[in-house]
C-alpha cells in the first residue's frame, strides 16, 4: 500500500513540476547565434518575440563593444554619454522589470549607426512568447526598472518558455515544488 501511495505522490510531484516550469520567465539571447554585433537586424529579431516583465535579455559579444541602456531620444540619435547603465563584460544580462519600451545601443563610435541598437517592447502580465533556447549569462545591474517604456524591437534572442499559459515567478515555482516534495517525504 505504501508503495502505491509513493507512486501516486511521485506522479503528483511530476505534474506540479511540469506545470510550474513552463510558466517561468523567459531568457532571450539577443541576436541568437549572431550575438550583439554590427550587421545584425535586431528590429526583425525582436519583432517576432513577445517580451514580458520578468524576462531577461542576454547580450553576448566580443571585446570592443558595449551594452548601454539609453533613453528613447539617445536611441534614435545614437547619442552616447547619457547612458542609464553600461557594461562591456562580453556577457550582459538585463532583467526586464518594467513594462514599456527599453532601448539599448553599443556606445562605441559608429556601432549604433551600424545597427547595434535594440528596442524591446515589454508587456506586463501573463502569456507567452515564441520558444527558443535558454542561455546562461552573468548578471549585470540595469536601471530598466526605472526607465519609462514605449516601443520597438530590434535584436535576436532565445526564449526558454514554450508555454502558452500564465507565468509564475521562478521563486514561487521552486517554493511550490519544495512544499510538494516535503509533503511527499512525510507520507512515505
């Protein structure tokens, strides 16, 4: 009897994990395999994706580039020197904390004008975007949560979420799975 109860509980835990994981936030790799580089059409890349609050965009690039979050006016004119945040580590993760449009450029002279600029429209709430593969990255701070938002898309990314259901914070998902596992251990 205890053996069949254990299998039942294992089945419930498996279902809970499968429900929680697809609802987690997505991670997009800007430019997909091309990364953050001159000559990539980031507008087309971003236009095929739906970015949501809680998602993360990851910029992968070589030496000689930067990722600067800027205001809309600086994005449009490729003006450098007024960045809200900047990074040149080669792997920049930007958590999308607020709805609206977020603007990114490479501040190296001539690069923004050569196409190294990205605008992502971040939506609040639930629902998913097209699927892609997750990409690990190193986190860097960003004032995305303080920046007013508005409109366009321009990079290549990868999305790890393939669910069309609602999203749940990864922390909530881990807490739910932990609670279920604790419940299972007590029953066995």
